C-alpha cells in the first residue's frame, strides 16, 4: 500500500511527533499552545485563567510489567505521571479521564485495584475523575490518561524561557527508579529460571532497596516544589518534568529556549541506595541519573539573581547553568573533564529497546 | 493475588464503568459533570462558557481491522467519533489530543497516513490538534483520542432531560455501517481462503455498496444537525450520539431521564442499500438498525410542541416518543405488535464478541 517504508526508530519518539505535527496551524483563538510542551494551553475564560491538558499512554510490556507491578500501583503511577505534567507547567491538576483496554484474563477485582490506585492519587491531589472509556484488548492492558488542569496565565512556565546564565535546578534525586527497575528485572529473571524446578525457591532480595522500588512503583508528582517556589516568590524561566531522563529533558529545554547548558556531575542529586545498587550492577551511577527514566522530578531554570532564594527551598538542588547556544550541552565531570550531554534517555520507539534503556 | 475473580463480561462495559466510578465525589468547583454523559463538563470561566471533554480508545482487532481499514480513514474516523460526542452535548469541538501506540511493523509513512486522516477531520471541523503521546506497542495499534470543546451553559444538552410525551428523533439513517462491516468481513474471509491458491483471485464485490462502506470507514459527525437545530430555535431535552446502536442509546437516555419510550419500527430510517444488504445476508434489517454500532448519528428528544419545527429539519426523523417509566422501552412492530427493546448493542467487553454484534 505504501511505496516506501521508513522505520519509526530512525526518527525516535520526538522526531516522529515533530514530523507528524509539522505545519499544524492553530485555528481557534482559545488555543494558545499546541504540541511541544508538557501540556497544551487553552484560554476558555477570556480573563487570566488558562486550561491545561496533557495525555499519556501506557502499554503493557512497554511501560509496565504486570509480573512485578501491582495494579493499584499502576493506577496510582498513571495518575501521578499526568499530574506531574501539569505541575511542570506550574499549574494545578483538576480533572482526570481514564481509558482502559483490558484483555480477557483481567477480572473485575483487578480493575478495582487499578481504579483504587487512580482514585487514591486523585484524592491526594484534589483531582476529579470525570470520565473515560473502558473497552477490551486482544492482547495486553493499555491505559490512556488525560489530565486537565488550570493556571493563571502569568504563572505558566513553558520549556522555552531559559536564558543565558540562568541556574539549572532539579528536585529530589535521580536514577532511583531506574535502579528499582534493574532490581525488579533481575528478580523476575531469577523467578523465571526457578519455575518448574524442585527444591527451595529463593525469596526476592529487596531488603535495603525499598526506596528504589518505591521510586519505580509509586512516584509522587512534586506539587510541594511548585507550592514552595510560589511561596518563595520564584517563577522559573523554564520547567519540565523528568520522565525520560535528565539528559533528554535538558535537550528539550535548550532546544526550545535556543541555549546551551553546563551541568556538574558532582552536583547531580543521588540517593545513597541508588549509588549502592549501581555499583552492585556494575553501572555508572551518573549515566543512570542522566539517562534512567521515570524520575518524575522537576527540572527548571531560574535567573541567577535568585540563587539564594532557590537554594533555600527544600529538596531542590542547583546542578549547573544555562549558556549561549554555541557552547552546546556539556557535562563537567568530577575530574574537571568536559563531555557532551547526549540525549540518550529512554526512547520507547528505539529499535533496541523493549524495556527501559 | 486476588481472592476472587469476576469476569468483566458479567458486568459489561457500562456496568463496569458504573461499578468502578461508584461514589466518586467531585471535589473541584470547576467540575460540573463527571462520568456518565458523552462528555465531562467543566466551568473554567465563571460566566457562561463551559469546557467539554471526551475521550475514546480504539484497539486493533477490537475496533478496527487493518486488513480493510486504510490508515487515513482510521485517523479520520477516530477524530470524527470524538467530535460526535461533543456535538451530542450541543457543543463545538475545539482541540484534539492524539495518543498512538504502534507495533514494530508500522512505518513512518503509515503514521503519516493516520495523521493525514486526523488532520483532514480536524480541518473540516475547525479543530486544533494540540498534543498527544506516541509510543510503541508489543502487538497491535492502539489509538486514544481526547477532544475538548465548548458550549454556552444554557445550550448544553445532557442525556437526562427527556420528559414524558417528548418526541424521539434521529438524524440520518441507521444500520448502514453495520452492513458495511458485514461486507468487509465477508470479503476478508474470501480473500483469506484464496491465499496461497493458484489461479484467478476474485475481486471484492463492492459495487453498489459504496455507501455502506463509506458509512463504516468514513463517518461524519453531525455538526449540520446541531447547527440546524439552533437555527430552528430548538434545544433538545436530551441528546446523545448513536455509537453502540439505537437500542442501547435509548436505554441510556431512558435510564438517566427516568422514563420509558415507544418507538415505531416503520419510522426507523434506513437506507435502501442497508435493506438490500440485510436481505442478502439473511439478517433482519430492523435488528441491524437497532443494534448495529458505528452509526454516529444523533439521537435526541424534543418537546411535543416542537413537532412541526423539528419535522422541517433536513435529515431528521421522529421515530417515537418518551413515556412514563412504568411503560418500559417498547418497539411497535409494523404489524402493531409490541416488543421490549433490549439493550443488546455492541458490547466490546461481552464474552462472545470479538467483532461487532
């Protein structure tokens, strides 16, 4: 039917979206921002309030493995991930729509678990579950979430506002969910290799790694950071949430802002458990922090003049600064060496990946 | 993991949604209507405008078969189906978000086709494509669409406003898409039975059935009906679009309005081609019109006093009237016999169905 066949992997997820949405003109006066940020932005008010919308799709076998993902956690995470996109615009999530396609083996009780997680997350963030679609799937579970939020126009933070000399900040710590995933994948492999064998079954080795598993299975959208920034009177110049890895997200901000950046390896926030697990798996912990996905922390930039104010906010760390575009995206290693930051974050459309990294 | 296992088929799609969303309290003042209508309704304005949101999920092998569904048509239909939900609230669609999960064999060119259909539908209805998500799938294609629209508060029509003696109206004609599906399924079976055999290959027999195939593959959301109702000064008392079959949709309106209804078999609008094809397939054409899905026509009720005005609207037919609830839902056959209307529309979660009906 088609005269040519270009593998999607050659474009990658963002290349594909850019390609497919190229040249779309916005027709409605209400539509202020279309494709290209954490949320679309609409003016349904005519005064100062804006409506924000974001959507995400989660596929079994790609985004989650039901072998080690309890359905309640899956629902909770699916909601949090979308709230995170609204917070990343400096907005407040208000409504959630959930579409679920389920295979034959899924029971009503299993769906109740999924919804219990969704509803818990909604309750915690004051969000109304207002609709969706429930249908069947020939194969695995598919979940699509749409979150609607609001923000005052003057509060909205896009990805494209970073300026030369701005400070680059991240909340929390990075790479922990990625290490949690490595642990789960290893335990799954151990479990599968024991299937059908007689004798004792090894119990999963999770002791001391609870934090990493929690980061993977139960992420928390950082409303607290948004609230604390507001209390401190700080409006970031650019912001997004870290879902595909710090390195990939920095590329988005720098590309859209027309800047470069320098970040310092020694400043990248890591949890102790992340470092221990990385050593155990013989992985470079900085690589995990830069390219592991599923952190759902906030990455933002603030003017240099706000250095003191931002440094006083709990759980926020300055990791570098924005530069002129010609300086590129640089990582300054502990030994002072300079490396180009590559956007090799998790790409679910890349040929080689069927799970993270 | 779960102590009990209840098959989802025992609840059905709507039973499942009711069950899972039971007892959800709306927390935000902006949320006016949650689960249970064609769209959720929000007040992001404080004056008279309302924001409408609807979402739909389409799964390969359940909602479409790529063997006979060109991707451009699939994109077009996916968008139209969501516009239809907004029109069914008497609103205007404004923004669309599209999430797509694709398997390995899908090329960039195939995705371009899908988006060409989405963009064409958006252009025709003045809708902005503002975002979405693109990811991979281990198996088939999954599409999730979210449409945002607007309406003045006093114009919105819910499903729950039908009153005793109101007239029941439908636009267009019914059952054609269902017959189109039967033709496509038959041609697919013929095609597959010829695979690998030598000799001549029969060409698909589509001549004279173009309209039925178009109804299946290229439905048009009925903006014209909404516009003509407005011009005629008619505001329906209840309205929804017919996606799962007239019978099923009448059950929704009567249940939510607390009424019964009587519709007349001889008044159900049918296209000539639908009747011919039903005879060819040895199917009862009324059953097809009542229970076939994918019509995307509008079903609405108007006060009896507007009989003359509504009768003058192009392509709208009065098929019966609303009754007191104790009279139930009745179909009056051509011979005067009375039958109970059963909601046996297309149920994608029912055990026996893997395609329509």
